[in-house]
C-alpha cells in the first residue's frame, strides 16, 4: 500500500517537473525573442537616423498673405514673345502659383503634350502615382514668376477617385481628346461632368491632340470631327484648340491663353475655323 502511494507521488512529481521544464523553455524562448526584437529595433532606428541625417522638427506655419499677382503689363510683355523667360530674383515673393488639371481618355497624347510644354528635364522630376501625374513648369516673366502645377488624371475608370483632388483649386481644366479617335471625343462630356462636380469656376479648355495625324485625313472625314468638337466646346463654354505635340502646334499658346484669361489681358490670336488647319475657336 505504501509502495503504491509512493509510486503515485513520484509520478505526480515527474509530471510537475515536466510542466516546469516546459514553462522554463517557453520563458527562455520568449526572452530570446524579446532580445532579438530589441536588437532589430535598435538597428532599424539607426538606419532611420542615418537616412534622415537630422531629427525632424515641425513648426507651426504662420499665416501669410498670398503672393501679389504680377501686373498686366508684366505678363503681357511675356505673352507677346515665344520664350518669356528673363532674369528674376530668387525670392518667392514674386511667385504666382497656378494649378492646372488635365483630363481625358488613355492613349490620346496627354503625356506627350505635357512633356512638350514642361520639357524633358522637368518631366524627369514629375511625381507619378497610380492614376495621377504631377508636373511643374515655371515661367519667368520680367519681375514675376508664374508657376504652373499640372495635375494629369489618368484616363481609365480607376483614376476617377483622383478627380476631386485634381480639380480642387484648379484655375483651368484641360479636356483633351484624340482627333483621330471619335470615341475619345465622345468621352469629353463625361469628363466635363465629373470635373464640374468639384470645380465650378475653372476655365474650361478643350484640346484636340495629334493634329499632325488628323490633317492627313480627307477633308470629308475631318469636317464632322470639327463640327462635333465645336458643338461640344460651345456646350461646355470652352475654348477649342487643335494641337500637335510632335510639331509643337498650339502647345505654348494654350498656356499663354490661360494667363491672358486669368489676368484679363488682351488676346491677340485670331479664330481659325478653316478645315485642314489647326482650329482655334472661342
């Protein structure tokens, strides 16, 4: 009887020892994991510090009045020349920032058009996101600098989520289509409806791209495209331009037109409704 109790007690002690051993093993494993976590966290913090160089400090921005707009005479002198760039100071007090939104279907030449305007070097600095590209172009006009911030919305349906932020605060919206693709022209009204939900005041400009290919078509095929494009432009109360990035037709002129409209400057360019020539209708 006594031997049986001794055996039971020994068995219980053995089980208890095994549990203690298991617990100790788990504790050791957790300790080692914790050590490794601290080590990797230390290494990661060192990497972050080295990459930043200096600790980041945030300061509350003081309220400042917006930069003054350049005088009409200053900008008008720049509009009369093909290259308005002249010497200017380094201060930001003479900087006038203008946001431009660009909308239209895929594969219509939007990127080529914008690269022709901003230049290859600036295009390399552009910020590309899924469905949205941002490009900058600064014009130096006498003692003032005009900084265009161009927001190019992708042409697929997944890019529609970027329309609100791209249209917000834009002073002009460019609605672009391919002159050789009737379906991209049909899409312009849809893009216009989307844009006007978020911006009611921006200057609407309708741009037909790839005029160099379009002009090769027979006049009988060109005429209905011109008629439809002019009808859409009237409905949108937009100015219509036919352009070509390849031959730099009406590319710079469009942005000069935007400045003329914004600063109430005289617009010297004449309407051109001749079939076979780059249309300008306003």
